[in-house]
C-alpha cells in the first residue's frame, strides 16, 4: 500500500512545473532561515553606561516643531468683524460697504431665509447626527436635491455638507491613477486638492487658452496611437471653472465643448461663482452661452456664495451622480448638511425661481462696476465685465512710494478705514500648484447703487494717489 502511495506522490511531483518546485524550496529555506538564524551585530558592544547615555542626550539637538514667526506677520493680526456680512459690514469698528464677501444676491441676512432656518431648528434640531448613508438623511435633504436637479434641468443632484469637500470629493470619485486630466492652470484650491486625491496624470493648459489645450490633446492622441491597448482603458477628463475664482474670467465653454466632442473627453465644470450669477435665470455658464446642459458631464458647485448658506452640490445624469453616493468621500464619511442650512438653501432657491430680476440687477451692477474700475489710475482689471468677482492688479506704468508687493495691502487698509471693504486674497504659496498673482479682490452684489459704486472707485483712486510717486 505504501509503495502505491509513494508512486502516486512521485508521479504528482513529476507533474508539477519546475518553477513551482523551485519557488516552494526557496520559501521553505527562507522559513528555516528565519527560525534558526541568530542575528549578530558586530558593532554591538553591550548596554551603554549612564554616562554614555547622558552624553548622547546632551549632544542631541531636536528640530523645532514650528519655526519662528515674524510678529508683524499679517496672519497674527486678523481683522475683527462685529456684524453680519451683509451689504454693510463692521470691520475693526469701521462701517464699510461690503465688497469683500461673496454675497452676490444678498441672501445673507435675508429675513425670509433666516426665519425658515430658525423654524427648522425647532423641528429638527441643529444637526443631522450622521452621514447621509447611515442615519443622516432628512426629508429636507431629498427636497433640496430634487429642487436643485429641477432648477438646473438635470436628472439628479447630490448635496454635500461643505463646499470645499464637494469639489475635492467629486473629482477623485471618478478619476483614478490610470486616467488623464486636462485642467486650467488657474483653477481654485479645492479643485487642486481633488486632483491630488485622484492621483491621475495631470496636464495643465494655459488659462482660458483653448489652443494650448488642443496642443496637449494632440500630444495625448499621438501617445495613444503608440499604445492603443492602454489608450482603450484610459479615461480623459477636462476640468474648468465657470467663472474662475482666482481671475474673475469666464471659461470659453462653447470651444471647450467642441474639444470635448472631438477628443472624447469627460468635462466637469465648477460653477461655484457662476451659479446664480450668469444667465437670465441664474443657471450658470451653460445658460450664459446657451450650451445644452447634457453636453456637460457634471456640474459641481458650492452653496456658500450665491445661495448664502453652507454646503455644496453636484448635478448631472443619474448614472453620474448616483456613483457619488458610494464613492464621494465627503458624502459618505461626513455628517450631512444640518437641516437648518439645507432649508436656507432651499428657500434661497425658491426666491431665485420666482424673481429672475435679481439676476438682471446683478448683471447691471457688474457692468457698471467694471466700467468704473477701468477709470482708476494705478489699477487695472482683467476680470470679465459680467463676473461678480473682480481682481485688480497694479498698472505697470505707475510708480509707488513703497514696494509694489506692499501697495495692495495698503490700498486695502486705506479703503477699509474710509468705509469700503476690499481685500487682498491669501494663497498657500508653497502648496498651490500655480500661485495666483497678488491682487485686490472685490465682489459685486445686486443691491449696489450707482452712487455706491462711484464712491467705492473714488476711494480706490484716493488710495492709489496717496501711494503713488508724483
């Protein structure tokens, strides 16, 4: 019997591939080496004495956890705001016309919206106590998502609890390591963090330059021809903003859509600034250019600008949006948007639906502000005339009494002291992919009068005059 068993074993051994036998022998030898090997350190000389240990401790110099900070650094001297960020705002005890916060439609401080939020607290409390996928979904979340999808004329919407995480979560929910993303070099920081999380191959094109974008697409097409097998499984994305937060310029969406169709791209548009500000009914850059919304794969948006609340949303086809409910990290692992803020957004959306004059008023104010800013000697703007976000930089031909990098901060200080709130935006210089040009940023709202716009530009001109060499 044992003879037959040995023959069977020998026969089975002969049928095993040689590389398999070698691998098993190697693994067996490794296990035996780990079991029986006695580690030996030729430099080991036994335990150190107390004197030797103390000498080593005395020689060690720990690195600083935080380096010394200049006590005059601006971050150590923040401005103090003691009022709501409405049309007028109190900064360091100065009552100022608010051209600093993104309250484009004056929904911050709106009595109807505030009352709806307060009533919601009495019914639901202050929080939802969990992520949407567990026990954080309340009926008002579903109601807001339905309203957003209907307003944007898309199949479905998904609501996040924080505007930044909306953008940063939506991108890596789709784009992965093997994909290619073509992205404008001036995109905001939330998009940059989403790009980092995706780990995709990034190809930045010059700001609003469709020719530069197409040259990158042609390069990619040539690479695809060399490796068609890889090209078949590589997805290509195009990510832009409707209105760029860092420049105030509008993206050339019609030209981008043509490139999308020609090179088979998936296009995502961040409409955080353009939502509620562009188009006859405030539906954003697609309405502004009369581009079919179906040509855009997904629209991402923060509700913290035009809607005057907290949170963000994405809209698109059901196939696209539903995917985020399982893979959008900010949706899956963050507590859902508090009901009071959800209702505030819903009420703001109701106002936008019923009264479209607020959008024409905003457009008129943007154009009037743009024309007035162009008359200021010492400053210039490249922002679009219909953008509610305006960036002002120093004119090249003007000479100032202090270093140019300090001029903009002094202009901002002067304006606040004289009743006009404008700011110099802050950027993470060592973290931003392309650090934006330092500028004065001011925002336009739909309640500005021509006299207020004129007064704001007068103060800006006085600030420039005070700092220019004559």
